[in-house]
C-alpha cells in the first residue's frame, strides 16, 4: 500500500468511525473520550442507553454499584449524544442538589465544545459566550444551555429546584439521594417523591422519556415507589411500565439479557475484584446488599434481625446426628433449598447448602453427591408438589454411588409457610449456628435469609422455609435448657 492509498484508507476509516459515532453511544463515547476502556458490562450498559436514545425504550431504570461508571454513560455522554442526534430535544437532568447538577452541566458543555463532537454532530453547538438571560440570544449558563439555531437544550437542577418553562422531552435523574443518611430518612424520601409528583412529572408529555439511574439505598426510594405504582415493562401486559436493568457487584442468579455473567463473577474485576467486594460484604452485609447488590432492605423490617452466631469448630456435644432438610422447588421460579447440618443438644450447626433454580437433571445427582460427601444420616424431604418423586430419585442416585447410609424420610407440609417462618424466627436465630464466613460460602442463600422481610412481599421464601424446617424437625430429646442461649 503506497502513501496515497494509506491516506485514502485512513480517511475512509475515520469517516466510518464518525458515521458509527452518530448512531451508537459506545462508539460516540470512544470517539469523544479516547481514554475510555469499556469492560464487557459497559458495552451492554451503553447498548441499553443507545436503545433509550433511539426512543426504543420510554421509561428506563438502571441500578449499579458506586464507582462503576454509570454517570459517565447516562448523564454526561447520553444527553450530549441525544442533542447531537436530535438538537430540538429538551433535556432535563436532576441530581441530589444544585452544585452536583451544575457539575453535570459543565461537563456536558465541555463535551459539546470539543472538536471531536463537532466533527460528529456539526449541527449541534452552544453559544460561544456565557449568556445568563435571554435578551435575544441563546442561553448558556450553569443551569441551562440552548442549542444554537434549534429548539432543544438541557437544564440541570437539584431535587427541590424549579423546572419551569418548556416541557421536558427527556428527563434524566441521576443520584437523587446524596448518601445513605438521606436515603434512609423517611422525610427526605417523602420530599423527593413529592418533588417528582409536583414538579418533575408535571413537565412531561405523552412522548416524554424518563431515565432513573442510581445506586439503591432503600426499598422505598423513588425507584421502589414508582415500581410499586407502575410496575415493570411488559410488551402486552404492562406496556407503560419501566424497563429495569440491574448490575450487581457480585452476580447472583441466572444470566440475563443485560447481564450474562455466571454466578459469583465480579461486575468490573479489573477495578473492583472479588477480594475487595467480599471484604466490604463482610464488614456490613446489609449495606452491601443494598449498595452493591441493588437489593435494598430496611434493617428494622428484617425477619432475622438478631443475626446468626458463626462457628469455626463445632464444640463437643453429648448428642449429634448429621441431617439434611430439603424443600423442593414448587415452580420453575422457585429455588430448591437443601440444608445439611449437625443437630445437637445445643443447636443446629449448618454444614452445607444447595440453593439453586437449576432443573432436576442437575439437582438430583448433585444432592445425592452432597449427602454422600457429608455422610448424612437422615434426609427429610417435603413431599409437596413432587417432593415424594424427587426424594425417590435422589435416594436411587445415592444407592448407585454406594451410599447406603442415608435414611430418607418424607412428609407433607400442611401448615402455612409464612406463619411457620414468623412463629419460628426467634428459635431459628437462637438455635442455628452458621459456619464462619457463611455469607461468602453461600452468597445467594445468605442474601435470601438476611434480606427476608417480616412484612410485605418477598421474592422468594424457600431459604427461610427450609431453615425453619430444620428447627421444627429437632428431636424431643434435644436439650432445651441451654444456659445463655436465648440471652445472646
């Protein structure tokens, strides 16, 4: 390739990149921010934001842990990109206070002023001078900027501020709670909801778009309130609902369209690895679930609010039998929960857990392997909804791999699950001893236990149900008068 050919090639390549930057937010960001090195989840996140920019999504919520780059995409690059594609669009950006909102304003101005941006979107530009009043000119100040020659522009405002004037086509709300203290304040949460109802929502019209992006602190934050009122999007059943995208710091559950990670993988391992995240989780599991896993639960409403004592070595006892309690999945959305534990006169010492939504093709041989590995003497299986057949299949698997030790029992659970969990909650906490580091050993099980609420709808109750069963099945001969046990 001679020099002229190389020049033509480079020119064609640049033209292609410019064209791609006009239609794809990630390519636009790479062109206007050369230092950006997107991780895999950034590519998917920016893909969702591109759909929003192209008006394929009307109402979007994105929940992400702190320091993972959510605002760069949602609140700096996205409005700049939208105004490039559609310079007549009126964008409003809201944050927890005016100084924070004005910082976003300055950053968007800088993006639009760059030569790279002007090459991509030459029709979108700001007044070259700082203009604070209309006076026949295009506004450009710390609170509002207008696109020269067009109807569009962007306003930035703190929660509680005014959104007077023209209607809003795109409303972006980023970090509307400053920190945990404000998010956990009922007064602040109420004021945010009132401001949204009386100010922000009144500026919207039938075709307006809304984007809420922040880290979840509390189940009754604005996102939680709107989801309870309006629900999640479904193309036929709830077309006016919210598209919800959740990025957990440590993946729990099955892969999804927006987050195809395997369970246990860190979201941005290069910046926040598993070791760092687990250390944070260990310091405060409740805060970690809210802030990093986007699963907010108020501690005052938790079922197991006392917590569990951890053990490293089980103490010598007069009585000990290794048992397993199995609660099979009732439906495809439920979890199978199998708990292996040592029953003693002091209490139950949890040894291992199988907690999964995987099908029977996986759970039957896996449970047989676990029972055999731990030398389980007695396995109790709830017979409800196919439990009897599951028990027979697991027993057959055990015998095939040489386990003749485990004795299987089945029973029909006729009592109300919610009542059982509530009535036995104190005994469960007082008589259950968790292995040291159990939150890390069994993260999804631990989240289901530590996040289970006394009042309100819980997404899953399989783990608390099985843990309750281990207490209900304690033998009568187990010593009940244990000094100090109920005083901790």
